[in-house]
C-alpha cells in the first residue's frame, strides 16, 4: 500500500552510539533512489548535517555554511521529508539503551508527527528504561506533551509457551 517500513535497534553491549536506533532506521529509509529524493527535498544545510549519520547523502559539491542546524533538527526535518515522499513507519526497538541524543531527537520529531504521514513506534523494556532517569524523564515528557497510544506487552505464560512450542514443532 505504499508504506515504507524501516527498523532500527539500540544495543546494550556494543557501546552507545549517538542517535541509535534512529541512525539505523534513517540509513534503511534511504535505500535505493530514496537518497536522491531526500537530497532534493532538504535544504543543503540539513543534508550536510545528516551526512554524519548517512554518508551517502554527501553532495557532490558540499554546502559551505557556517551555521549548520543541530543534528536533532536535521533528523526531524529528514524524517518529515521522507514522510512527504511516502508514508513511513519507523520501528525503533530496545530504546531503553538509547542515549540522550536519541531522546532529544525524538522530542523534536514528536511535535511534528501529528501532521505527517509518519508513525514512530518505540519498543522498550519498561524496567530497564525506568532505571535510566534521563530516558524515563524523556518518555514521561513525551507522554505528557504528545499523549501517544501505549500498548504494554507482557511475557507468555507457561501454557502459552507450550502452545507456541507445539505449533512450531
């Protein structure tokens, strides 16, 4: 139906990379001709700023600007531009391990989601996320300001595990 689905995942043991898992999802969203479409829709300073996360965005003749936007602003503009090209679903998993830059970028993006063809789904382990004060505060701020729907998933019961195992042989 024309919906582009991209996925990114933060990792616990590989060290924290700034903006992970948004950086992975951005790279996945820029597959094929999408990279040229994104370059055409973004102002050169935003493209230049995003090159750090997606090197294929590098222009043949880079813009020489003294005042580049923040990476958080550039990410928000980039994801909104992708949504203008085609509807997108960003699945961002294990965000309990994301760093503060991720949460800053999500806060910038959240304010623009209501009018865009862009859905961002955050998957996380509640106990681990609550243990990170900054991440828990950022998530509570998002809940208060944006009131996104929440779906809480719990583990399978013993009988459900047995049923699943039986169905898988």
